[in-house]
C-alpha cells in the first residue's frame, strides 16, 4: 500500500460476488486515493473460474471477495494459477448499496470500492491452509455433536417426565438401553413409542460422533507441538488447544499479546469523547466461540490455580469484585500467557507442571497406543516425560544450585 501511495500506480482490482455456483466479477482500474473505475463485468461459474481468469482477467490483477462458505477454496484456486486473491470480512460492503439497487453486479463493484476505501488492515481475513481448514471442520463437527447430544438428552428427559418415567428423567445421563427396557415394561402403543425411539437413535449417533471426533482431536494434539505448548497454560485442555490453533495456525501473525486478545474478543470496548473516557464491556468483534472456551477454562483456573495471576484473581473476588468480571480478566491473562508459550518463550514457573503432565497423559490415553507408537513413543509414560521434561528443564536447573547450597 505504501509503494502504491508513493508511485501512484494504477492497479487492476477485481471485485467478486461469489455464490455456490455463480460468480460475478467486476474488473476495475484503481489508483490509490480514488474509487475504482469500472471497466467491465464478467459472469461465470465456479467450475469455469480458472478458464475465465486465464482468458479475460489481466495478469497481476488483485481479486477481493467476501468471506463465505467457499471463499477460502476459491482464493487458493486462484493462487495456484498465479492470481492474488484476498478474502475480506463478510460485511465489508454494508451500507454502500441502495435498497432499490441490489444485484450481483452492484455487489461486486461495491466490494472493490469498500476495499479501496478501507484497505486491508482491518478488512482482510486470514486464509488457512488446507490442513488447518480440515482442523476447523473437525472442531465444528465436535462442537455440533456436543450440542446435539445435549439437546437430544434434554428432549428425552422432557418426554420421560411427560409420560410417567420420572425416575429416568431425574438421571443425569440418559441411558438408551435403560430407557428402552423401561418402555418395554409398559404397555405402550406403537405411536407413543415411535418418537422416543427416534430420539434414542439420534442420541446414540450424536454420542458416537462426539466420541469419534474427540478421539481424533486427541490424536492430532498428541502430534502437534504448538497445541501441546498451549496446554501448558492452566485452564487450557486439549480441546481448547486444538480449537485455538485450528483458527490461529501461525502465532507469528499476531505481533503482540494485545493483537491475540483482540482476535479472541477479549479486548475491552473504548468509548471516549470530550471529557468522558474509559473502557467498557468486552468486545464482540472476534472469535467469540474461542473466547467462551477460555472463559470456561478461567472458571476452573480460578478455583485450582496457584500461579500469581490466579492468586491475584482470587484476591479480587475476595475484595468484592464481580466474579464474572474477574473471570473475564483472568481469561485475558491466559490469552497473554498463550501468546508467550506459542512464541517459544520459557515457561515462567513450575506450578502448572503437574497439571500439564496429567493433561498429556489424558491425551496419550485418548489417542491410543498405536498413535503414540507412530509418533515414536513406547508408552504414555514415555510420551509424557519426553514432552514435559524439556519444557521445565530450565526451571529445574535453577532450583538445583539453591538446593545444594541449603544442603
């Protein structure tokens, strides 16, 4: 952007309005500091996208498109044939179209105009690699399976309460076999049994999907160093570490812990004008699903943590500070600790070591012996020792001289 500002050169900017099958392109000439000038419109399909670009789009053109279901795959396809593509936030063109003038051509041009006016600093979306996009898909599958199993369990409880099976409705875990046995003991008609049979079948499938994805997450975490480093922070288990790295992928794209906190929606909103100033509630612009995981982990860390930041949080709660506010502040500090751990900075203390070893052992058991042997470890104990010992070795070396002096 600075080079374009200095040289004032003209760039071919292509706005793309992308759908599942249809693609509308607006080819423009753009000089920095001015709105793009329309040259022509092109209409093609997703299947014929590469052929259209080779024939009708000039070399060196920059394509901008809004984030959608297939935006990442289209951006990678254009990159393989030598065209630069940038994925923008999904609402970048909001407010540019009049209510009575909305169509694909206007939307494609407005996307190019919005990018030219706002630039790439706050509008461009990180395009994940193919591997990490698959990790995101696995995470969404696990999250949906958890939601489905909980929703179905609640519906089964409601059905049991409604039809006189209160002793089963009070059980925390809905056992399909136990419920079917209780159903057979009652003289129910086929119409009454039909909805409950469907709910039980759906619950069994959701639980099996949850177990499969949970096992796959453990297998991936066991062999990924960055995910294992994230688990050194108290309150971050393997599922949270997996979800975090699936969306972050490369920690070096965040220049400071503050940038990571902003990405995780753990930064406070600021509203200041004139004499009024100060921070307010946490922002909602970011990965709120990852924020929810960190806040949930902060609840556990507040109860069991022994590091300075955990003692600070408990003092705040004891002094009368709202617990939810303290938990959010602790989640932000955990995000800062995650940034330092993923950047490879030395671990500051040994308090979370025992908890980290327990988490590694759980990952090893869930991943299975076959996975550990494929990674080069004979057992879960060998796996835990090989991963945890180097992380805390520098702290043990500092403790040895002091212990010798005391002896």
